[in-house]
């Protein structure tokens, strides 16, 4: 038996940072975003033994544990150990992890890996969790058990999938509003967006902590920026639902200008250069995905200038990514391992069964 879990990575359009406490608990946060066809995968192969072996393809690392040991969170695949504890896995197995984007890319990779892990483990053990329960468990394990700084949006985006407007007021008070957007609007939005990798890997926890400290200290401009970012998320929702995509693109720019005021660690000269060159070549707006500091830059470009913007991004060191929107959330399935063995394959056409004449 092979259990496979998969969860989609996400792009956020607006509201990023307002899902982080204490802002969201005091003022309420709001995020608008969607998932894309890049994923985190978890594969589990149960074994009749007490040994758990975890293989991380992204970190090129293999770690072995005893199924009954008390795990120590030492920075080595702690997400896996915390997930094993959370679902009380006490049976031997092989675990394989792989993600379509590097850590620190701004696409919510670590949280999406956690969702894929928990989804696969729950499938294996026959544990039934609805989407809210799964997202809340992923948040609890990553943020509260492991103490990794961050907000709520990544776990909920990966679990639910698709276009959502998510409102946050703290733990156990999150509402996911699926957006009913006409297909032609989604197709046009997808056609006008570019996803560009800046080549930098950020440490989101440091940036988020700086943002939190600015809010706690009551730094006027940072607090005002958070309020603006939240308001813009509502405005972007309205424009997207109405199909006013050029207005939506310009709101991306307003949101990015506001977000940069939340912390001086959010951007850097390389990111600023890429973004400025995109605007000079016709992009209406965009933003860095995730907490900031590096990763993927999302750009809205009217189709008449999209090609020249893409060309300029590559000229100044950006790397363009192929992608599409994904409307499904986290999933898990079970396979019979005997049906996908690759050794000694001998497939023959059944004689007389398939016959075609010209």
C-alpha cells in the first residue's frame, strides 16, 4: 500500500501580513488569493517494523527515527516529527517529501508541506477531518507546537484550494469565503499575470517578527500600512468579482507600496530593480509573494505588453515560471504498490482484441 498526499501552493493578491497575530486578533485580517498548479507531495509506505525513515528530496536528506521515540525538535525535518506526533503515528513507514518550489519562495511552501503530510497521514490512519479542522491542525502544529512565526493564510489556502477571500480574527475564528468568479475572468487574469523568480531565498520568520514588533511598538506608519493592506484586500475582491482586471492590477501596485512600509526587510535593491523595470515596460502592478525579502514576484501585465515585460525580467536576472491556477485543495489517495513497479515490465497487445483497418 502507498498513500500519497498533495496540497497546492498559493499566490496571495492582497492582505498579506494582516493574518498575523496580534494584528488579526485586535483588528481582524483579510486575505485574497488563489492556489496554483505547483504542489507539495507526501508519500507514505507503511512497514511492519518500528523504524520510520524520512526522505526529503528538497533538502537531500534522509533521517531515521524509532516509531515510539520522543522526538526532539532540533531543526532537522521538524515538520515531519511534529506531524507524526500530532496524529500519533506509532507504526514504521517510509516517508518521502517533495515540493515544486524551493523553501522561502513566498508560495507558502512549509505550511503546504505540513498540510500534505497531515492529509496523507490522516488518510492512512482513517482519521476524518474537514477542511477547517485540517487547516487549524496544520496551523497549530507549525505555529504553536514548533513556534514558527507566521500567519494563518498558508494552511487554509493549501487545504481549501481555489480562489478565496479569507477573514481572520484569531484561532478558531477564521472564515473562508470561496469566490464565484466567472471562468472568462479567471482565464483573462491568468493570461495577464507573470510569475517571476527573483533568485533570492528569504527567511520569512525574521521578516514577520520585525513586522510584529513594529505593530506592537505602535509605529504609526507600519500600523497605518497594515490597515491599508487590509482595506485593499476588500477592494481587490470587488474588482476581481466584477471583472475589472486593470483596476485589479493597479490595486496590486498600491498594495505592494503599502506592504513595504510594514517592515524595512520586505524588499531589497534587487527586488526593487525588477519591479521598477516591470512598471517601466508596461506592467500595471504586482507584488512580492510571501513575507518578503525574496522568492517570487507576481506581475499584472496587459497582454499587449506582457511579452516585453517578460523579456525585460529575464534581462535583469529574473526567472519566469510556467504555472496555472489550481481549483482543488489538499487531496490524498491510496495505491496498490504492485501496480506501479517498473522492473520486468512486459506489456503485450492482446491478439485480436484491438483491430483497426485503414
